[in-house]
C-alpha cells in the first residue's frame, strides 16, 4: 500500500494497482488452496495462468492439465490413481502420499482408440483386493451418438493391460455409453451403462435403457453377459452405483416418467422387480439435463442419495436417505444456493459421515462447495467454499480413502485439485 | 488511436480515472476483437456481440436456440428450424452452440451444414468461458439443452428448456 501511494507516475500507479489486484487475487487463491495436495511433479500444472491459445499448444504434451476430465480412486495399498484421456490414450499417474506428489504420467499400454471424456462421460477405474486394476470407458463409433463400452484389466498393477474387449454384446451400431464400474469383495467386476439397443424395437419408448454385465478375472466363468435392467431412462445423465450390505448392486439414475417428466429412480438388482421413484420434483424436459446423481450405501444399509432437478415442485440439489433401499425416503434436504447455480452434486458416506460436494457459479467464478453430516444424514453443518476457478470447472467427485474421504476437482487450465475432507 | 491518445492524456492527469478508462477501453477493444466472425460461418460468442444482436432485433419477435453436439433432442429442434426455413427465408433465429471442446468443433460445423442453417446467425461459446457465457445469456439457466429463448418485441426473454413443439415455433417465427 505504501508503495502505491508514493508512486507519482500514473502509469506506474496503474501497473501497481493492477499488480496489487493480482496479488490480492493470488493471496485469495492461496488462502483457498492451503489444502492443495494434488499438484503433480509435472510442472505443466502451473501453467494455469496462460491464455487459452497457449494452453491449446501446450496440450500437445502429456499432462493431466490437458485432460478434459479426471477420474481418481484409491488402490487397496493406499496409492491414489488418477486417469485421464488425451490423444486417444488413457493416461494414469500414481500418488503414494494421498495426492501430494504423483509419479510420471504413463499411457495405458493398449492400442490407441477414441475415448469419450467430457461432461458426464469419462473413463472409470477400480481395483480388486489383489491389486488388479480395472478400466472401462466408452469409445465413439463411426455414426453420431453411437459408442461401445470397452474394458481392460491389469494383473500387474498397470505394467501391462489386457487387450480391450467390447462389453456390450449386441453388435449394434447404437449408443452404449455413460459407463460406471465397481468391484466387490469377491473381485467380481460389474459394469453398468446406458444402452440404445432397445430403440430398435417397435415398442421402444422414449430414452435409453440400462444394461449391466459382470465378470471375474480370477475365476473361469462366462464373462460379461449383458442383462437389461430397465428401459426408458434419460440419455445423457451419468449413473450412480454402489453395493449394499447384501452384496447386491444398487443403481440410481434419471428416469423418464410419463410425458418427459425426468425424475430419479433406484433399483437394487436381485431384490426388486420394479424400480422405486426417488425424486418428485416434476421436471418436465424433453432434453438433456447432463446431470446425474450420486449414491452411497452405508454399513447399516442406509442408502444415501443426492440429485439435481429443475422441476416446478423442486429446484436445485437435494439430499435424502432411505432405510429400505429407496422405497421410502427421508424428507429431502435442499443443498446449495439455487440462485448461485448450485449444480453437479456428488456425495459419499464413510463411517457415518456424509460428505456432499457441488459447484456454484457467481457469473465470473466457479466455486467448489462442501457440506458434511456427522449423524448419518439427519443434520448437516454449514456449507463452505473449498476452492475456486475462473476458467472452468469439471464435475467434482468424492474419492473414498482408507480412513478419510477426499474431493477431486479438475479445473480447466488450472489442473487437478485434491483435498482431504 | 484518437481514443487511446485521449485515454493516455487523462492517464497523466487523473490516476483514478485512468484506471477505469483503460479498463473500459480494453474491454471495448477486446469486444471488437471478438466481434470478428470466425471461420465456417460461426462467430465466437461475446457479451458485446450478443448485445448487438439484441439491439438489432429490438421491435421484432425472434428466437435464440442454444444447442450442443452431445444433445440428441437438439438435433430435432435444429431440424424443425430447417423445416421452417424452407417455408420462410430469413427466419428470425439466432443459433448458439455451447460446445467449446476442440474435438467438437468440426462436428458443430458439420451439423449446421447438414441442417442448412449456415445462413442464420451462428455463435459458438469459447473455451474456458462456457459458464460465463451461459450466465451472460441468462443467469437463471443451468445449461440444460436444448434451450430456447422466445424474445418478444420489447426484448423480453422467455426461456424454455427441452425440445419445443413445432406449432409453437411456427406461431412465433412464421410471419406469412
């Protein structure tokens, strides 16, 4: 401040004011990012300040900053993996210290192919108890809105990967996308996705279908037999999956009810024949919300859920839990500020603590928000801003670790941000 | 240049005024730079350009249609606009593409060509600015698509998400 008042030259004065403004902004950023753990040894992460044109050229090299999306997961040995897509490859980096430092980026050793990685669509990674690494992704086909679900497995912790296979077994040139993947304690891997094959049927209704396929890399059995779960889903919103305490897979998705009423629905495979409707916000839209929900099932089998709607009965983000697999729900709690464009919620439960993250937008700045419940979802503490971005914002995700949960947020040109919650 | 010189003169006399004037000048110049049409018949969206369009169209009913290559129902709405255009030339429609990925640039161009909508005013959002530009169009809009704005003679925006019924488009856009 002293310097500014002593400067006589107006131009210098202006420059200093500008510097001061930048300094203030930087200080603010540092204030917000005290918990930053995720900056890589790769210095490309620090190029966040560069203008868009320069960033375009710099993204010819391999760096997480160049990925449009980032997916993170902890391996059973405590390593944190992150994967992204670039130049028709899937790249991964491993952090031994909860994201403080990452090793060099390595390409998954499979032939190059197109990888869907934007908005709700992105590669997925999972692990089994023997440190097997599972990858799945969607690869676009030659016709618009067509893709295949792809899968590869590594039994040597990423050194080699199996030749990718196409999981959808219909052989049709149609939509297969928005894949989710989980591995259970028996090392069974399950992949669920949105599937367009039923559109070929004469009685096909509106929307897509959900299909599921399971496999086991250590047991000799028929792998990835496709099974239909439900028809008539939204075509552009991600799915959410988790295992319940009976080891059954539960799926939460945006369904199309009646005349384009888009509401969330849930089903637990093998436990029910008809899905339960979760939300009742009455969002009528013959379009693409591009916003799925999140599901996390606790050890007491309580299903925790978040979703987003813009219906005439409910607008914004909502949290609710169910003690009977979605048949009845707690009164939904509104999360975030609707007027500040609260959107893209994600949520995870761990040891009775529920963390919800979402983004808001002020008109100039993206904000990552967090709210936590320590009483199994009955009450929540106040919402807090964790980080900001001025250039762009990928969807935030909670990544459960061995003892704690972390939030993963990728920001255009600013890199991948991780923080313990 | 004259404007710049004027700004510079004032800079030397009034430091406070200087800061704001320079910023305004920069903003205007940036706006003008962005106003240059991009290739393939689509212009990079900017607040200034959009304001200009709003001013140009004041006094008439028009439609702003926002779409993405990732949105199947958007294709249906673009097809409806194409159908209406065959009935009436010079439809009062402004098309705004919300994709900013390099990978979707060619798709955007191909789709607009496919629907013969090159003659309409086409904008596209710019990388890293998609949220800002969405907010500039409408702070109440969350990005769901297709998004249509029916803008009346007074310049008032009536936003609707999802595919619009053909009858409504005919009613709003056809004057013959």
